[in-house]
């Protein structure tokens, strides 16, 4: 992914290069969060089975939480003076979370897929926190730590749902 252009000069204690690196991380994260959001939406629409009402509501909770996260990630990138990549083609190009076809999955497979997505994001966030720390961006490291905790909690809840 190309380094995002820094359109603003900010006096916040970070160099333009450090901010560009972090904004790049945030744009990739945005693509992954959006991919997981799209997965939750598809599961919400396509879930069937004996526990339809419960699972339908579960996936709605998932996409609503991810929608909020997406906005927070984009706003963090903007607060650092960066631009936000926000087209579907950019999301597809920059995501690390794969697409999942919801039409052939059982509700349990859908729940497991959401768990796997949250766990994948948690693993990536650990690396991203380290990268933000390396350039001296404690604010973004803190922000990413909160997201890590949220993804770990969602993964735990989904694992518990499958037990």
C-alpha cells in the first residue's frame, strides 16, 4: 500500500513520516474492519436454523459494533492529518481479512467465522501497536490497544456461544 499523503501540517509532536506510517496502518485496519463488517452483515441476512432469532440478533450486534469501530478508525486517521481510503476497491486491495461466502454456511460456521475474524484482527493489532510505539505515537498505540481488547472480547463471546 502506498504511503498516504499528509495534507496537513500538524504540530502534535509527530513527524509527517511517523504520521504517514500510522495512517497507513489505520487505512489497512479500516479495510479489515470493513471486511469483517461486511461479513457480519451477510451473516445477518443469510443466517437460518433453529436459533435464527438469536443468531440474527447476534450478527446485528456484530455489525453495529464494527460500524462504530470503522468510524473511530477513520476519525483517528483524519485526526493525524491523513486521508482515509474509503472505496470498496481500496478496501479489497488493502484488507488482510478474506471474504467469506455466507450462502453455504451453517449458523455455527458463521459464528466461528466471525470469531476467526476477530482473532485475526487481534493478532494484527498487536503488531500495529508495536509499530505505533516505534514511531512515538502513544495516542494511536492506546487507541489500538482499546480495539485489541474489544476484538478479544468479541472473540471470547463468540467462542462461548459455540461451546
